C-alpha cells in the first residue's frame, strides 16, 4: 500500500494516520455498545417500556443517517478539518445532555443530537482515506481502520458492564463526552487533505446534483445498498441482543459484555484476513462471499428459532458466524462505492453512511413493532436484511467494478 510519505510530507506516518482515522470510526460503536449493558437499568429508572428504550438506539441511528447527508457535502465544500471539528463539538454537547436526561423522551432527543454531531467523524474519515490512498488502495486502508475501530465494540460493552457495578449509566455518557474531547485533540494532528481546486460548489442545488450524480451510478448503488443492508442486520443484532440476552435468557450484564465482545473478535479476525487478501482476491469477490454467507447463516438461525429451538448456545454460535462474515463486507462495500468518485468523496461517504444508519433506524423500529419478548423478531429482521443484501448484490452489481 502506498505510504503516506509518498503522498504528502505534511501527513503523519501511516500507522499514526490510520490510528487517528480508526479513532474517528470508533464513535458509533463506542456510543452504542458502551451503554448497552445499562439498557435494562435505564428502562426502569426512566419508567420506560422495552420498545421505547430500544428507540434510544433508533434515534441515534436516525441522527447518524440524517447528519451524514449534511457533513459530507460540507466536507467537499469547506475541506475536511473544519466540518469535523464542528461535528465533534456538537457530539460532546449531546453526550452531556444524555448524561442529564430525566425522561426517555429527553434521552431520545439528546441521542439524536449526539449522533448528529458524531457522524461527522466517520463520514469525513472515509473521505480522507479516499483523498490519501485513491481507489486502488482504499479497501486495504479501510480494513486496517476497521481493525482499529474493532477495539471499541470489544471493549465498550465490557467497560459498560463493569462500570455498572460501581456507578450508573449516566457516567457512561460522561465518558463519551471525554472521548469526544480526545477526538478533537487528535484532529489537530491531521493536515487538510481535501483538494482545494477540486472542491464542490456550495448551495442546496449543488448538493442535490452531487447526490443525483451518485445515484445514477449502478455500481455505487449496488455497493451502497448491499453493504447497508448487512449493516442493518448487524445493528438489528446490536439493538435486539441486550434485551433478548438479559431478559429472555437471563444473562448478567457482565456476561452479556463477554458474549458481545466474542462476536467482535470474530469480526476483527475476518477484517484482518480481508486486509491481507483483498489485493489477491479482489474486493468484489470477498464481499460476495461474505454476503452469501450472511444470508445462509441468518436463514438457518431464523429457521431454528421459529422451529422452537431458541437456545442460547445456538444463538451465540450463529451470531458469531454472522458478525465474523461482516468483517469481509464493510470495508469492501465502502471502498467499492467511493472508488470512482474522487471529487465527491465526502458526498459519496455521506450517502453510504446515511443508508447504513437509515437501515439501522429501520431495524430499531421493526424490533419495537414486532417485539413479543422472544428472539423471533431479532432473527427475522436480521434474516430479512441479509436476504435484501444478497438480492441487491445480484441484481445491481452484476459484474465487479474496475476503479479508474
């Protein structure tokens, strides 16, 4: 992979650069996974129903989906650093609001604000990768970033579960505010990577035309929808497993953190495999293998649960396989979508991220609507998203894209 020193002397070393960008990518899993063990406690303390409690995740996904549509074009217009700094500041403000929320409605509102600011980090980080590494090396760079990012979903629920032994779920949001301060400090290590001469003109019409140009690219849409649907399935898992594991199977918050972390270890291992093999096998081929595998695993899990074999060991094994396979999908779908759009990298990353978190919001809504206290809604929604990803890949992405 091209070193950063060959691209710009102002950039830090590749290890530092990808570490910082991986830190920015951590914002979503850190903001969702750390407070998952505290969901039952939050539910009882705020006097909310299970469906309303799950909506605190859904509103976070909604804010992430909507906000990226704004931050991406702003990053194409004004450069990468200033919009990201503004987004991080808003994230810190929203995190503090969550810590002091006194009702479930206020928590939903502050979670939306938190996500609205926080989404600037991953969407602009993806645009920076496209700026620095170009279309051919982006998939490997994304894989390395995701390896760094994978620390958050492993550590966050474990930390959150252990913290509940000594303090309340409110302190967790204070820690997230501190995380935002750290991200703001890390941002100052990065130079501006956006091409001044290639920046897009501002204004609503220019933004709309930029998105229209992207949506006319069948390959872009194929990568975006297929990767987004798998993302939706994984966020169905994130949203649904806390209440299924802790209330249906009666596992402790601490053991839940262990079960959650094991799945992320599998995803990290497959992400590492992807970073080493993508140059030989190609991003399209690896993504196709991953999506077919996810469709098979979730179909088997759905069939098993609906036949009455909703056993904890079965669910743990099948969900481990699904999350592991996701490790060879995410980086390749993003790299494929951004490959042929260098001057619209911000808008392209924003649209991809918006669709991803739009599916995440839909996942939370579907789980709340179908919730019956059993694992059936969880596995059914996951299976539906996985099948949608497979259909999208087969119908819209009939042949691999060759970045120019």
